[in-house]
């Protein structure tokens, strides 16, 4: 019932607030109450990217490993795997930078009027002679063959200069 959602919310917010004791309490309350450990593990994967993100990119690896561990061995043995992950997350630095940037991209797409801008020709794949003749892939600079960073546009012309990592008013 409602308590299911209240407990997962409390776990999420306790980890976000870096309270490892409260995080363990809410985890144990859920698991001891019969919660599916794979549900908790799925939520931890979301938390890894939503709340920790680039502040600790290994958090997602921790979450996926916890999910796999729970899947492989089940309860009650997997409780310590989840506990380790929850404490790791509570102690981890937090960043919502990617979460906000992706939200800005979605807002840009939702509020765009008219057809979406085409993929620039130099970024298009050219598997056929016709596509090559139409200019697909022409002028593309293959970054790995350059010693220095390559100056090249990757966004459509009308979005040139857009920085989704800054607050947007799309």
C-alpha cells in the first residue's frame, strides 16, 4: 500500500541527505517487511544516476552489481549487498547535473515548434553512393586521428551554442 511508497521515499531521501544510519534503517524495514530486493535494487540504479551522477560515476556500477548480486543469490543473502550499496550511496558525493541537463533537452524537444531540425549532413552516415553524392558525411572530422581537439559542430544549426547544462528557459 501507501507505506511501500513512503518507505522507498524515505530511503531515497535518507541517501540523498547522506544519512547512512537512516538509509540502513529504511532498507532493513523494507526488506524485513517482505519487499522484493530487486525492486530496491532497481531504485538504487535510478538513484545512482539521478542523485550521484557524475560526482561518482562508479555509483551506477555499484548499483548494477547490487542488482545482479540480488538476482543471483536472492534473500536473505543479498541483504548485505543492498546494505553495502545503500551505505556507499549515502556516503557518496551528489550531483544532479546530468539529470537536470537531460530534463533541459526534453523540454527543448517538447517546446520545439515545427519539424525537428535535421541531422547536419556531416554527421550523417553514408553507407550508399547516393548518400555520399548527397553530401552525407562530407567534412566530418574523425576525432581519434587528430592530436588536438577538433573544432566541429554536433548540434543542429538552430541549436548552435546551446548548453543544456545551464538552466534553460526553452
